[in-house]
C-alpha cells in the first residue's frame, strides 16, 4: 500500500528533523519520493510567519506469511 506522511514545522520542532527521524525507520526500497514546500500562517495581529512542510511518499511492508 502507498502511504503519505506529512511533517510541518511547529513552534517546538522542525519538519526536517521529524522527516529525517521517520526516514531512518523505513527501508530504502519503501521510499518513493519526497516533496518540500512552505506556507504562510497568519497571526491574530495580522503579521505572518513561514512554516516548512515535507511530504514523504512510501510503501508499507506487508507480511503475508509466505
């Protein structure tokens, strides 16, 4: 099955760090692609700040017992 995992910058963590931690848990043959983008978030005072977002597309492994 194909899965997409999303990581977004927060006040306490960076998307890149979380994405790297996740990538370390999957096998190379599971990896399909990675995409990076940024988005602007508005604060109540009308100012804006930028957040990074990373999408990782990967295959899940199934143990069929064969």
